[in-house]
């Protein structure tokens, strides 16, 4: 496993995510993922499966100290009176005294960002969180978070796949020393059937999904994978024995289009940066 370093954090570059995964499947797959070599697990309060993640980690037998564990505070818990309580609830469900990374899940206008960041810093100072970050932020919000935070913002977790050009955000994050964590890498099922990705995969003896995960990692980013299949989890992990050429990387970037964004919920999404 390779790591991405940012703001004092060393993040395993390939993570296992559990968005929209049932509790039974979450417990089963987290246990399996850790057993086969994943060391980065990503969940969130709103996913409703933090307890199952905790059960999966416990059942895996892998030492907690060897696992990079991420969760996210949901927007309804951003008020100062609710923030720390919600983190305590997450820790109880996860069966741990800390998480390695805590993110603000989406932007919210209901609570000033300064208050959100202050709460984030407070739980970090209390030892409940090692590192802090944000999710689904545009460049302006990311820059504001950096200015407001006493502790480094180590990542911005955003949608990223071959059909979405995130160049402006990636450039800004790199300049600020912030890592980018890519979710929805399979573009809601579009990636595995993409002819170009299949063609490139054929040259390397890899699937289109493996090619895409490798493409993300070769940009120096963190990628989250998700599956309820043990075999697919193993396949997604098998991406460290090949490299894409510069021409292949460029060809994959060429798949991006102006309608590539998939995740943009009303009432949560910011004004996205134009490519």
C-alpha cells in the first residue's frame, strides 16, 4: 500500500468505503477488506452503519493502531451544542476512542463555517480526532476552511472519476498542501463498461475498474472503493503491480465532459468550480 501525506497525516491511498451499504454487508465487508490488506476505512454518520464498521473492525482481528479510520459529521450536527455529542456517539458506535480523520460532510449555510471549524478543532484538541478535513467543498470554501482552522485541513473528499474534470480543485488543493480523496470513482457503474478503459486494461491484464483506481492513485490522490463482493474487493486492491503510461493517463482524462458530475444534491451542494 502506498500513502498520501498531507498536513501531518499519512493516508493509505486506497480506502474501503461503505456508502449505501447495509449494516450486515458493512460488517462482513469491513472484516474481509481488513483481512486481505485494506487499512483505510471510510464511513459517515449519515450512512447509518458506523456500528457495523466498528463490529467489522473488531471481528477482523487487525489492530486498531494499524487502521486509518474516517468518519464525517452530518450537517444537522454542525451546531456547537450538537457537534461534540455527535462525535462521541460516532466513537461509541465505532468502538474506538478516536478516529484518524473527521470530515465536515457537506457545506452548510445554517451554521457559520467559523463555528463548524472551531468545533472540528475542539474535538481534535480533545484527542477524539487525529486529523480534520472537509468534503464536497469548492475552491473558495476550501481556502476559507484553511484560513479558519488552527490545525491543518488534510483532505477534501469529492466526487472524482474519468468523466468529471476536477483540475481547478486539484490544482488549488495541491497548492494548499491538501490531499484530495476521490469518491464515486466508478461513476455509478459507468466505468466498468467504458470501452477505452477496457482497452487500456487489456494491455495490462486489468479491468476497467482497476485502471480507473490506478489512474486516480497515479495523480497522487486517495481513492475510495466500494463493493459488497469479496472477489471485487480483492480485485480493487490489486492495482499496485502496474503503471499507466503518460498517454494512457491523458486518454483517460479525455473522457471528461461538462455533464460528468453525478452527485449534486439540492440544498447541500455548493457552486461547483467550472473546469
